[in-house]
């Protein structure tokens, strides 16, 4: 028979582990199937899945052990007809539905998190710095703080994407929009070289296309003031693609 001290220790360990867990719920509100991908940053362990199929209107939840830093995105128009799994946008290059520690190939709309230990202050944002492929949102469930609010990118950047940034699908339609940095590789768009500070790298006409469609999302490297959100107190989070 297990003694009282052992039971107490196991119970305490369970409660501590519960206190360090956040739930991320991912919903596909798009008309077509998507393939969400996940990537843990900073050399940490990958989540229980690094990629999966999600049909229209379906939802899937993942548990994230804090502290954790990482990102989520959604791949589109995926197929394994050739024997190797590939996607038309945001492909992670693994050749499989799971991404196995690989990130998304730009352009990709991203949700980025830093989830704190001990119910501390989490940070999260939507990023179009690597371009845009799908509208998305992230909403805290619980938590507190003045910036503990939903961040939404509901505009369709693809519909306004300039030809020099556009990624075309097999039918000729624009299925993703590259960042100016990725498409043109010039320092004023990448915030590099002489443009590597907030003062010398202001918004450009290209980044403003993204910002006007999605005011709460990062549109380029130094777009901080209106794009970073935070919650304290152990929030869970709901990600929606095509909100």
C-alpha cells in the first residue's frame, strides 16, 4: 500500500505539472482543408505533433508545457500524390504531414508565442514579416492584463498583393503574398545594413499593404507598438484560421 507521504508527493507533482500547462486550440474556419504546422524555438522539445490535417470547421487542441517559445502556421493545397507530401504555401519541407522541427517556407502567416512558467506573463503576436498566406487570429482564454486581448488578421492580403510579391497557384490566382524583403532582397525592406534600427527602417509602401489589411499584425521587423500582446495568469489560447 502506498504511504501518505508518497501520495502527497505525487499529488504535488501532478498539481505543479498542471500549473505549467497551456492549451492551444486550433480551428479551421476556412472553406478548404488546411495542414497546421508547429515549431518549438530555442532548442526546446517539439510538441506532441508538429503537423496535422484539419478539415474545414474542425478543431484540434494541443497541450504546451511552459515555459515554451514557438510558432504555429497553416499549410494550404497539400498533396502526397507524388509520394512526397508537399504544400503550395507554407510548406515545411519534411516531405511528411508532420514538420519534424522544420519551419514554414515563406510566405506564411504566423502565430508566435512565448508562454511563461508559473502563470507568468505570456507574449503572443501575429506576424506577416514572412509574408501572408491565410487570415488568422489568436484569442486568449483566461488570463489578465491590459493587452490580454484578441489579435486578428482578417483582411485578405492576397487580394491586394502586388505582382512582384505574388505567389501564383496552378489556376493563376494569388495564393500567397511574399514580404518585400523576401521578394526584393534589399536592405531598406529587410531592415539590414544601414537600415538596421527602428529609426532608419520605417514602414514602406509594401509593408503598409500588409498593415492596412491587418493592423494588429507585425508587418515588418520593427512593427512593435501595435502588434505585441500579453497575458498574465495562465491563459489558454484559441487560434483560428480564416476567422
